[in-house]
C-alpha cells in the first residue's frame, strides 16, 4: 500500500500541514504554534487531538444531536499515542502553545488511521517553523501464523496474537505500546527490532520532504532560569537534599523538602529577591542530579536493590454487596478494583470510526486527588485516567473467557487509594484478584510492573518497580504486564 503525502494544498494558515493518504485512509494533520507564550506559564503547553469524523466511514453519529461530541475513548488513546513520542523532542525551555490536530477524513479498515496520523504529525512538524527535534515515525506490527506483519490488514489483525505500535527516530525507539496473547519475550523483542527497521525507511522519506520544503525554525523566548541561584543553592544544599531524599516514605520525603525550601528562602532571599519564585525549579534540578547519580551507582532512594520489589499485600472480598473486589498494595501504591457482572445486553455500544461495534469487557481507572495527598475537587476522567484504564484492559483481555464460555458482560473499576508510582500496574494486579473473587474463570492470573532506565553517556542502569521520584527523574517508564507464560501488554 502506497503512502502519499500532499502539502501546500490545504490549511495554509497553520505553521505546518499535510494531507496523508495510506490506501483509502486519509488524514489531514496541522501543527500550529502561538507567536509568544501566555503570561506566567511555567510549562510547555502541547495539545494533540485525534479527531474522528464519522463521515469517514459513511456513518451518521448516533447521538441525539447527530454530530460528533466529546472524543471517544479510542480517539483519546490515539491522541496519547501521538503525544508520547513527539513531546520529548520539543525544546525543554519553550513555552509557546503548540496544537496538533489530526482530522480523519476517510478510513480504510486495512490502513490504521492512528499510524497515518502519527506519520502526518511528524511531517507537519518537520516542515513547519516550529522548533522540534524530529522526525519520528511509527508502524504497527502483528504476529500471524508465526510470521510478523507490518501494518497488518483488518483480516490479519483478526488472527494476530500481537498488536505492537512502535514510534522511533532513526537512532532510537521513543515509544512502545503493545497488546499480546501471552507472547514470549524473544518474539516481542524481535518485533520491536523489525519495527525500527521499517521506521528508519519512513524517517528517510520524511527527511527528504523536510529538505525540499521545510521552513527555518523560529526563535522563541527561552524560559529564563537563574543559573547563579541554582549553583549557589546546589553548593549550599546538595547534601541536605540527599538527606531529604533518603527514605522509603514519600510523606517523610515531602515534609523534609518543605522544611528545606523554607530554610533556603530565608537564607537566599536577601541575595536573590526572586529566590522564592525560582526555588521550585532549582530544587527539582538538584533532586534530579541526586537521584540519577544514585541510580547510576546502584543505589535507590528507598534503599532497595535494583531488582527488588516493594512489600506486597493482597486482599479479596472486601466489599459485601459487590460481585467481586480485590485490593493490591505495593509499597505506598494501593489500588482497589471492583468487578461487576451483567448480561450481554449490558455491553457498551461504540460509535466510532472503527469496525468494533460493542465492548463486552470494560476496565475503568480512577485517580482521585487524595491518592497523592492533594485537595482538589473531582472531575470527569482525564486522558491519563482513560489511558491507564485502557492499558489494564489490554493486559487482562487475553485471559478473559469468551462469550461462549462465560456469557456475561464484565466491568472492572480500579480506584487508586494511594499513589507512589506504578498505579496502572497495581490496577492490573488488583483486577486479577477481583476477577477471581467474582468467579470469572480467567485463563491465568495477570500481573504488571514498571521498569526504569537512567543513562549518562556510556553509563546506564535499569531497575524494577519504580516509585514516583524514579519515574520523574529517570529516562524511561516501561510498563510490562503478563502471565507466567508471556507478555500481554506494554
């Protein structure tokens, strides 16, 4: 199937745009940036929207208003799929708003629109004047009858025991997302390598477009950072920061850092009037130096070995009136999952651009503010919550009995009670407990764990069961779920 890219024809007022055809799938991708940052903003405001249009599959929306409303769960997951590989490649000190819109205009079920949208995003950013360190590209890999298939067709996906999406630059993999039917590790590894080979070809293609019509990148107002203040605080407080960080209790660490912050404001305010405004970023950078140095030396903030898991706890039948419940605890991460069974008539009807019309098994994930000790009002689920719920759903789907064996609809809800890293993986473990408590004849128990990586030139270190600070300051959060037999999700 040919990949055809048109530029300069549509959306001429965006900073970069392209119309990408792959088979009969057509996606318009635009990249737009604000001329200057919003006042007082202290982060990089990137938004990525994968916009499903039901006319792309010849369908009228089923809602009362007969028009598209809030994004479907699949659209949100596709937005996250594009966001994750492109976000780290923007300058870390840029504060201009950047908006990516991938509008699906036509869908060929043999040519996945999310892959087309990812490639189109890379092209639109590459040819635009927006500062960005790409290009990247992405492919999907299936595993059918013992053979790998790049961007498998609809018929191949039906038989495939693997759905792997990889995004990468020419040099390195930047994002992996996978669902699999208990795939062996060597098969998954070889699939990732094959994906990267194909991606390199796409990156060469995108670079030829960039060389021919790419614009010079605009100059942006760099986020001001008081390096003198940082160096003085580092010289004065790095040993104090080490003492603050050296504990297995997140609440103790946070309390120590609050005390240190007050001390630093008092000590440096006279010399640096802007001390309080810049202290948070300075302390963040110092903590990052401390944690990464320790990890490269084989030391962890909570004293664990690099391959040691935090203390575990499991409990079932906690709730008397639910069909099943299971609570899983790993260190200070705690998740309660509740299972509910219903008739097949309770399954979810889907109104999307994809072939799937109903969903019999659903997994929802909630992350309330109290789980991290914050006081915020509850809102509807955000993209992160939808993404984590989908990851847990994908991890457990291969072990859910089919409708003939178990003619019920299944809904799991994971309530995060306490969070110090790897809550999505805790929800997988809690869900296995809840399913067994509800009497669902799953094929095998599924568990999940998160792995980390930290690098410095030629030095590197990996470690398992990462907690919050290791996620924030490390180079990778690699979540893997599976049974004893093999991998079910990444």
